[in-house]
């Protein structure tokens, strides 16, 4: 049986899966600079997809945002790799989990990720005194896809 987690104005939502440790192969793809597709749930219950930069902070997947992405903690994230696996399928990783939003830290995180996604000498965000924004922290509960992280 899962545990329950407090989610602010949404009340209590079930947390059905325990946190899992990401295999090293999945961690490598997450930190490779592959663009991630973040799926969240909108107010009307429909899925919302955004392309985001992602990185790791310990065992959490992190992304920076300048708008509040807090609605429902259930998320999915997909990344496409570059390797081909038998029988000729391109590598991809899907992470299912729960997210929590922290206020602040977005400019610093986005600057760190810009070095991975855009290059070592890039300044991002490209504005003077950016707002603090939000840091999204995803705890993986289940992974899927095609790659060495799957049996």
C-alpha cells in the first residue's frame, strides 16, 4: 500500500510507488543534454507537455522554470538518446514519478544547465536580474523505455 503526501491546495493525493534509484545508464542520459519532454496534468485533467532542460541533484531530476508548474505532483518525463538497441530501436527513457516545486533557484539552475545544452560560455537566462522562479524536483518511482536500464 502506498503512502499519502500533502500537496498544498490539492489536499492529499496517493503516493503509490516508493522512490527508486536511477540506474547509472539512465543518469548518463539525463545529464547528456538530451531535451526532455515533461508531462504534467492541467487544471482540467488533461496532459500538458513542455520541452525542458533537466539535470540531476542527488537522486532527483531537476528543472528550472519562471512560471509556477504546481498543480498536481504526478509527472512523466521522456528523453531520447542517440544509441540504437536491438532490434534497431532508438534509445529512450521514460521516468514516472512525483514532483515538488521549490520557490527560487531557477536562474542558477538554468545557468548550470545552459552549459550542458548551449555551451560553456553562454549566459542564461539572457536578462538582467532574472526573477527567482521555481525549481521542479522529480522523484522517480518507475522507469521504462528502450536502453540498458531495462531488462
